C-alpha cells in the first residue's frame, strides 16, 4: 500500500504541506522574536499572538465550504489546485522574507492557513476512496505519523534556519522548494472522481452552522468528532507549554525542548502503528479507550516523576539531561503520552471515514476541523486562565489535563453506547479469544457492502456470541428483541439495551440487525439480506479461547 501510486504521491504531498506550513510559520515567529525585533511596525507580543490566531482562523471560517468543494469535484484535481495556490503563496513569501516585509508575511500566513483549511477535508476523505477497507487503519496511521513528524521537523528546521548565516536566503529557498516538490508530487495522484453533483455555495456563518447541524444528526460520528477535538485540546496544550515546561520546571535549555518534542511526536507516530497492529487491519473503535487510558495514566505519572530541581543547579543541555537518570521516567512518560494519543485518534478517524456517507465524507471531516480549531483556541484560553488567572504551575496544568482525560473517558462510556459495546467486543474477540471465520472469503463482498441491510439470526444466544458478532461488521449493528417475550437479564440485557433497534438509524450505512429469540425487525426493512450465524466456542490449551464463526445465506 505505502509504495502504491494510489497512496504514496498523496502521502508525500500531505507531509510536505504540513512541513512547509510549520517551517514558514516558525521561521516568521523566530525572526520577529529574536532577529528582527527592531524592524517590526507593531509590538512583538501582539505580532506573535496575531500570527497564531491568523493561521487557525481560516479553519473556523472556511472549513464548511472546503468540505462542500471536496465532496463535489475530483479530489486529485482539487489537491493539485491547492498545491498550485501554495506554490504561488510561497513565491510571494520569498520576496516578503528577503525584503523583511513582516506584515506581508503575516498576510501570507493567513493565506497559508486558508490553503490548509481547504486541504484538510480532502486529505482525510480521499483515503476511504482509494484504500481497501483492510488498509484504512494503516493509511490513517501513516498520515498521523507523517503529520506529527512534519510538525516536529518543521519546528526544529525553522530554529536551525534562523540560527544559520544568511538565514533569510535559507528561509526563502526552503519554503519555495518544499512547495515545488509538493506540487510535483500532487501531479502523480490518480483521479478520484466524486458521485456528488451538488454545487457548493460559499458562506461562512450559515455554512458552518449547517455543517455542524448535519453531522450532529449522526450521534456516533458527532461523538467521534468531539473525542478527536479533545485530543487536539490536549495535544495543543502540550506542544505549546513544553518549551516553558523545559525552561522553568526542568531548568533546561532549548536543546532539551527539542528532545521532549521529539519524544512526544515520535510517540504519536509509534502509537499510530501500534493501533494498526492491534486493529488487525479492521476498523476497531474499541482500541480508542486504550489510548485515552494511556493519556490519563502516564499524564498523572508525569507529574509524579518530576525531579527536584534546585535553583543553584546549572542549566541542563541535552547531553547532561539524558545523562541524569532521574529524567528517564519523565521522558518515558512523555513518550507514552504520545503513544496514547496515536492509539486514541487513529481509530476515531477511521471510524468517521468508515461510517460517513461516501458523498459527504469531506463535509464530516470539515465539521471535525471546525471543532478541532475551536478546541485548540479554547485550550489556549484555558491555559491562560490556569497559569495566569489561578497562578498554577505548568506541571499542575499537565496534571489537570491528565485528570481531564480520565473524566472524558468516563463521559464517553456514559454517553456513547457504541464505544462501550465496541470495547467489550474487542476484549472478547482480540484478548480473551482467537476468532476464526470459516467462510470469510466467500462472504466478504456481502459483509463489506454497506448499502445492503443485513438481518442475522444468531445461535447460540449469550453475551459472548453477541459481542463476537458485533465486531464482524464495520457498520452499525443493532439488536432486535420481542417485547412480548421475557426480558433478558444480566450482561446480556446490558449489551442489548445499549444497542437496541428502535426502527430508525441516523447513520448513512445500512444497518445490521441481530434478531434475538426469533424477533422480527419492525418496521420491515426492504431489500434486506438474511444471514444465519453460528458461533462455537472451544477451549484452548493456553490463556485464550478459540471461537469459530460460520455464516450461511
């Protein structure tokens, strides 16, 4: 998959785009903060805050329109057009950097944010169109790893560029070359036509409100978006506060900042690929709680692992910091926080892509980007209130975030029934048992056809077989019961009540209905295919049991 034409050119294009964004943004901020303060027409602190706000503002203003466009035209053509726009912006940036026109660079940063806002929806909505279902998790893992490593490399490269001789020439050349290579890579992306012929209409407030309202109609997708946005709330806080955390709390120099950012970003990349292995090339929403547990647990341990730093001690550089064994636990905690982040967001992104209607996937991603931007802005305000208003320390802010992860996990378990059942199903299928499907190849086309409703008659009936069957499909699964018959009890009743069929689904995918004790789906679903499923559990010699699943039409 990685080296195929349907993925590699796209992957290179999106990585270079994220890299170029961060090189240009951080070069601008470092130049005005350290090298060219006297050349600024406005206060340096106002300039820095304006730069941060102007880059994220387009995601709030234009994401809804960007989603409509991405769903209405060929995605490969749209990507090429956006890369042409990036090349033109960076061409203008060359002259702005060389002439030290910082206000023009500020305007260009807003335009780069706009270009990124239009690229975001097509970036994620393209994957389910070009990848097979068993490649979707892997594709998202590569994208998340590439994005965070691009952010890290862009941040570090900007520092090296500004610290070098002839910094303006290096900066101007870098952003232009990256834009040029990205444009060339985009030309290799094969055509991805769209079945949607609706013409997008440009608006800001009304389109944004309509986009949020539409996605809220599908509860599962909306909750996945909120969960992803919470990660960006946490991630933005860590990335923003790590420099001051290293300087104030750890008494370390900028080289240690680079080390901590490296641990966090590499952790996210590794977590993304661990998620791929844990998912067994299937959309597994049940993996997401594991990531949130790691975010909370290792976030709390990070606070406990902080070494005692005396004011009289010399400032740590990267060598002395690594040589001090008291820092190992802290570094491991920060790395594992990143791993937890990767485990958390990859299942959520693949869940949205698998559940959203093919013709509206980009609009769902656009709504996600809007909420992500809102949560990141909120994270900055929250940090200011905690650090400046309450006069807390940065390490206390990090502890508060860790406790927030635990609280969010509990809230998701309370308000998101599918997450609860998916997590239970994952434990039964992947941890406690080894599941084999006898005629999986023959039935694969039928199981993956999301347009055809399925009615499944299951034998035998118990909570284990329900959870095993629940994980067989990458679309909504509901349980149908007969109200005239005796109610189920215990864990079986809990599972059925969490995903009980009420006659309507808000998901775009056709449902899978599991009929309990001969119950009939009401109302009757037209064109539904009837499947009979038998699940047999056999005892194995080791810790894990053996479960055999057989389907018949």
